[in-house]
């Protein structure tokens, strides 16, 4: 187990640390950790996560859950401690919470301004992808409540900006071209040469080479397809020093449908994956916070596929904690308090086996309880109930099985058995597609 499990925590941050925090779309767990450490916390929450907003979404046909109230804990809906929650769910009493429409830049800027000028906020931390929002990054930099340069999160998270940054430095070079419209895609593909990867860019993305385009029109980044296993590198940066929390073997690197932590990499391959991820953070000028960078180990060396200024989403976040005892929220708070960052050590393997059902309507499912009883299984997440429509790739949440094991072989055996036990009958009738 990592040292984080037994470390001594002082009840209050030192005087030199920022005492007043504004947390944008945090998990309830992070808020609790910060309050327990003595920070004065204010929360800006996504208005779409209110119970009323979620009720409205459900009434429009959101997916049900196979789990019943009396089901074993491992079969109940996955409620990650790392995920943003409803604004007042599980927060310490008295924590100020303000709802904000993340699509309203004026309202977002005003809310941050008030927190700093009226309530004395000294540091803003943004989560769930909000760090890269222009309104957040620019306002935080203008008010001096972030150590990161105004463009750091954008350079990491925006595909075209990240690729231009890397290619301009000759680090992790990948041939790429941007198509301003769908009509320009064939020419861009021809320029790069098949096979390629095509990424849809935000409507606001305009590079210096492609500044034009109609408002709201999609543009595309066409990149050379990268052949090789993918790995996710998780880092925590404090004062510009990047510490690697761990490396995850993603789908295909260890098993066709599973992730594994820690990645069973050779010393050289792991060092190369770590190095290229931290080089990107240096290029972006990233000074503080978690980052998650996906690297492909090609025959020509490591290449960065994508990155973002945040901790990985579920179920990857739970993988690291399950294998090491590392609490991402607690460690971030300790870093804010000016204390040394602890790098976790795994004492077991943790894997997540995901599954997708064919597009159609779910008629029945069985085997979930048997899967939950397999040795080492900690969670079975299946987001559909009989009668639900299965949207197929790109729609809805994946179902998954979270497990731990003493060896990669034991983990692989459990993944195989879980796949054998799951039985789902899906109607493929045209009126169900």
C-alpha cells in the first residue's frame, strides 16, 4: 500500500498556502478533503447537475439501471468519489455553492469575479474539463488565482493546439492537417496519406493556418494513424515539477477489452512514455494540477495521442486507487498545502473489463450477480435495464467490471470469466435501431 494511506496530516495548511479556494465542478470528495485540511471552500457547480435538471433529462428517456435497491453493493450503480455530483450532495455543512451555466461565458466570468473580489478567493481549481474553457482560463489568469499560463489547459486539451505545439518543437512529431469543413476532408486525408485518424474539433477552434469558417461549423484534424499499444500517463504537477502517479495499459495494450494498472511495461518503454508526457507538460507551461496523457508506443518511438488538464475519468480513476490506495483528492489538497507529493506504489494489479452491446433494445440480461461474486471483483456497472435502447458506440456509458488481482494472469482469468458469464439478449429489429 502507498505511503499516502498512513501519512500524517496537519489539520490546517501553512500560512503561505492559499487559504480560500474556489472549486469549479469538483467532486464532493475533493470538497470534503479541502475543508478537512482547513481551507475555506466555495463551489461553483454545473447547473445541469441539479436534481431538477437531472429529472428533466430522465423524463426525456435516459437509461435505467439493472441494479435493484436490494442488490449487493458491487451491483449497485457506480457512484465514483471522483466524479462531479449534484451541487449539495455529500458536501460539508455550510459550504457555499453557486450554480452556474457553463455555456454562459458572461455568467461564468461574473461568478469567478465575485468569488475573488467579494469573497477573497486566492486560488481557483477547475475540474471536469472546465479548466480549458476560455472564460475560466482567462478570468483566472487576469485575477491572478491560478499558477498556470492562460493557454496551458487549452494547449493540452485541444487536439489541434496540442499537435501544433508538439510538431513545432519536433517532440512526438505526427503528420497532421486541418480541414475547415467536411468538404475539405478528402484533400486533407490525401495530404497525410491513409491510414489516418480524423478528430472533430470544437466549432470555436481556428488555428492561424485555418482562421476562416462559418460560425458553428465543424472543422477537423486529420493525423497519421499511429500503430501500437496505448498507455495512459497520469501526472501531478506542483510548481512546474511533474511527478508521474502511474501508467495505465489501455485497451489492446494488455487485453482487447480491458485496462490494467500498473502497466506491465519494460523499463525502457515506461521511461519513454513518462518522458514524452512530461515533455508535453513542459511545452504547455503547465505549473499545477493533474494531467492525463495518452501515449502510443510506435515502432518509431512514443507519440502523444491526446492529453487534458485533469485526472482520468472513471473507471480509470478507481483503478489507481484500488491498486495503490492513492487518494487523488487528498494528495491534491496536500500539494495545495505546500506538502511533499507522495508517489504511490502498487501492491496489486487492478483491471477494468468493459463491454459494449450491439445497437438495439435490451430484452434481458443475466450473469451480473455471478460476476459480482468472482474473486477480486469490486464493482459491476451495467447502466441498462430490460426495455432500454442500446445506443451503440459513442452513446451512453460503457458497462464494466472493476477487479483486483495478485498477478496479470489472475486478472486475465477473471476478465475472461466475467465475459463468459454475461448474457444479454438484444433485439436488432429495424424499429429498435
